[in-house]
C-alpha cells in the first residue's frame, strides 16, 4: 500500500506545479460560470412554473460545478497516454506492482490535484462576488464532503477505463470526446438533473455520472437531507465496484493483445 500511496503522492505533487494553467482556467471558468448564471436567471424570469430548485440554489450549483470542473472524467492523463502510444507502457507492466492499482492511483491524483488548485480560489470568488451560498447546515456540508470522496473514486474509475481504450485505438480522441461529453451532460454539469423531464429521471438516477456531480451537489444544497448520503454513497460504491471489475478485465484483455515494436 505504501508503494501506491507514494506513486499517487509523486503524481499529485507533479500536477500541482501547473499553476499558470490553473490561473488561466480560473478566469475561463469564471467567465463561463457568469454566462450560465445569466442564462438560468433569464430562464427563471421567463417561466411561471414552479421549479424543483430555486434560482439561488441553481446559482450555487453552477459555481460548485465550476469549482469542481476537473473532477469530471472528461480527459485522461497525458503522460500515461503517451506511454501507451510510444510503447513505454511495457516498462510499467514490469513493475512489481498490481498494474491496475498503479494506474488507478495515478488517475486519483489526476482528478484531485487540478481540482484542488482551482476549487478553493473559485469558491472564494463565487462566495464573495457571485452569489454562491454555503450549505444550509453543518451536517449537509459534511454529507457533501463524504459524498465527494466517493465522487473522486468514481470519476477515477471512469477515467481509467477511458485511458485503457487507448490500447485499442491509435489516438483515442473519439472515445475521449464521447465519454467526456456524456459525463458532462448526464452528471448535471451542464443542466442540473432535477431540471430534466420526469420521464428521464429514472434513467438518470441509475447512471454512474450522477454520483460524480449531481448527488453530492444536492446534498450540499440541502435538496437531499443529510441522511440521504447513505443512499448516495451506496450508489457510488456499486458503480465503483462495477467499473473496477470491468476495468481489470479490460486491462487484462488489452495487455494480452499488446505488441510493442521490438519486443
């Protein structure tokens, strides 16, 4: 276990060095957050229907999404993708470590380090200037943090499956765009899932993506009571287990067919 923690720590520290990219991303996400707030404000002003979320809750939801944007499984570790494309993945396969766990902890670092760089300043700015609200209670905030841990593990499992698709494709861009777009849309990042039509709610509740964004955010808003965290985490754990089992099978299958030039 110490070896895997060391791998995750090294990759985490390396990713924390991209501060200029984090600052640029902070300005970009602030802009898009403001655009989304204006769109939803116009929508709420023009609609006479009672919505499941108030405008203040939607605004907070938007800024949470911008703060945790990099938590989404919309991309892969560029360094790891490079090792697959150039054949250096063979060196990783020779390490005296479980290959899947080794890659998984790298994905955890990928999802957490860039998120940490942007989340804190983004939240501070949104609280001060753009109407983001705190959780309605301490227990709601703690439930959100607890579900956020599950969201990191779930997003990392999805990220690793996307990464392993590179064992079959030359560039992998198609899979990355498809899965990344699906994750953004069905997690609630673009549109809170509660604003989807009623007929879609059952399907959305079964998909793994809601465990990354929508469910933790609803706990933060108090739209779900704090004790609902049990159901949220159970949903996350089921999908984490399914994705890890599928990922291990996929990795084993990919390694059996992998051919490295000169090897």
